[in-house]
C-alpha cells in the first residue's frame, strides 16, 4: 500500500519540477492517466521501493536510524512551513476555524468510533512495527518515556497534517462539507494541485515541498514495515539478514506489481464491487480485517496467557510504571472491547452497511 501510494507521490514531486504545477491542475486527468499507465506507475513505484530497500539494507543503525534522524525532523519542519504558508492564503483562516473550532452538534458515537479507528491505524498498531523497533532498544531505555513520546509526536504530526491540508482544501472548495466529501486520494492528487497552481510563482516550490513531505512520511512507514518483515523472517526461519531482505524485496515487488496492475491491465477485477481496485481489496483485508484481529489476539495473549505482569516487569527494568494496574485492566478488558468495535465498524463501513 505504502509503496504504491509512495510511487504516486514520487511522480507528483518529480512532475512539479519537470512539468510545472499547471500539468497536475487539470481536474484529475493527469492523475488518472498516470495510474492507468502500467509502465509509468510501476516505474515510480519501483523507485520508491528502491529508496526503502536501500535504507533497510544498510542495517538498523547504519540505515534506518540515520535515515530517520534526517527524514523525521525534515518532515516536521516542512509540515510547519507548509501549514504557515497555507494559512496566509485568502480564505484559509476560515478553513482553520472549521478545523479547530469544535462543533458539539456533530458529536456522535460514530465520531468516537471513527477517532478510535484513526488512532489505531495512525499508531501502526498490530503491524509488528512497535515490537520490532522495541526489540532493538537497549534495556536501559525507558519504555514509559518512549511510549509518551510516540503518542505526543503522533498527535502533533496529525494535527500539523490537518492544519496543512484542511485550510488549503477549504480555499479550493469553500466549505467543510465539500472537503469531507472529497477526502482520500482525490483530495491530495486532484484538489490540492489545483490550489497550488493558483499560488503564482511559488506554486512549483510549494507543490514540490508538499509532495516531498508526503514522500518522506510514506518512506519512513515503508522502511518500518520492510524492516518488520525482514526481522520476522530472520528470527522465524533462522536466515541471515541479507537472505531475509532478498525474500522480502522479491515478495513486495511482485505483490506491488500485481496490485498496481489493478489500475490498468487487471482493472476488470473489482473485488469489492463496481469501481473498486485490487489495492482497495488489499487495503480492506489488511486494515479492516487482519490488523484488528491481530490486535485482539495480542490483547488476549498478553492479558490472559502470558499475563500482564510479564510486560510490567519488563517495563520496570528501565523505569517506574505507576500506571501498571490501570494498564492491566486496559489490556485485559477495555482494549479488547474497543478493538472489536473497530473491527465490526470497519467491516460494516467497508461493506456499505454503515457510513461515517
């Protein structure tokens, strides 16, 4: 998923330099022409994949750690810069007010469930990323501090993303309802390029920096997921890191090419109904089905099989764990219920039974 979307982002960042902002601001023709061109879209997907694979191939300290020390600060700085610039656009402050001002009339159980789902996926839970990276930490590293930082940075970057995108989209569409209706790929790849094209001389720079920012965000996620696969194969099969990486690369490339072809040569395959693609189906299976089930099984395993004390003792090696009792209740009783809610609502939403 990240590699295919990353390929789209790579194409757009490149196009802002090579073709100029006007090329993308054509109501979606550029976007649809690109993703339906099997050769062009595959090339940019492979370019994105290569960037992730090269970094992972250099190892944890020599590749992933060094890359993230550059990519993550750069991502945050660019997000702040784009958000500030966006707020200077005519009408953008109305979009910021829409984004920041609570509307209690819209508060509903569906809203809470939607927020739960967003938090679940935003924190990359049940993907193996947290466990893999956690296994690389030294024993003296404070897990409680790490968890706090993860939550704070996730909240901060999510807030910046909204402050960057919502006011810009508001400028183009004039209302929050219109922004919500155009959420998803169309907002990023069709609406925002039209906003950037109206910025005059800075359009090329703003458009390029924005898609470079998204490129960095997608790349850090792709690196994490690739490293997780390599680590699991290495530990589970007893293979060397190099062999595990080769297996991972081959699998991801083949799967990526097949799923990417769902927009061109295999576009006649529409697993979830008219207008759906192989990417939609893979996204549905992984995000709406597998991840919540894995999260539920993790809660059962930790809460009822190995028992919470096992994790509590591990945490207390590096730092006090004052919330240990509350955490035990959470992992045994609260989290499983919330994960089931996420699973059921995600399935219902994907199947068209429930709408948010």
